[in-house]
C-alpha cells in the first residue's frame, strides 16, 4: 500500500539535514506500520501512534547535530617499519577510532587514542608510501608514511 500520509514534521531553522532525514524516516516507519496494521485500530492504539508522532516532533524540534570532522595534521615519524609506533596528530579523535595506513588496517588493540588531538598506533604491515587516515578521514590525507 502506498503511503499517502504527509508528515507532520517539518525541518526547523538551523536543523541539520541529517536530523530531518532521520525524523522523516522514523515517521515513515510509523506510518508504514499503521498502513499495514489490520483495519479497525482501537482508540488506544490510534492514541499511542499519535502520541509517538507528537513526542518525536517535540524531541527533534530545534535539535541540531553538529559533527566536527576528524582531521589528520601530521604523523611522527614519517618513515619506518611495520610494528613501529607512530604518533598521529590532528583533531576530533575519539575512543575506538580506526587507523589505516593505505589499505592496511591497524589492529584495534594497537590503536591508543591518547586525546582528541593524539593517537599512538603500531604501523600495520605494508610497503611503499601510503596515506595515513583516521576513521576514513580525508582519504587524500597529506600525512604519508613510508615503509622502509
């Protein structure tokens, strides 16, 4: 059955498009559930659905999500062997960050997020000169590591 209901949710000024799309997706799921429900919902079920839509609109009204991008500003040393500790400098690092040396992925146990500005990581096996990225940040990262 096609969804012919229009959403009661509208994007607030300054609200990020991501939050708006999330709210729309949740409302679409609610409407889909209602459309696929057997006919003759009880007044309590209809009230619960209306309450859910109103609660979602209230929760998301005026909410904006600002995500600061991860940046890699440099590494030290810039050359070495697999297994060598490399210090990555940058911004917005978070626990659980993933680090890549080109196509090589550092083992999670070898990644130590010291702060939002520093990661210490053991270089994974690799060869040649490769970009170093954190959580797939800036795939064209200027930070390069040369395997010796």
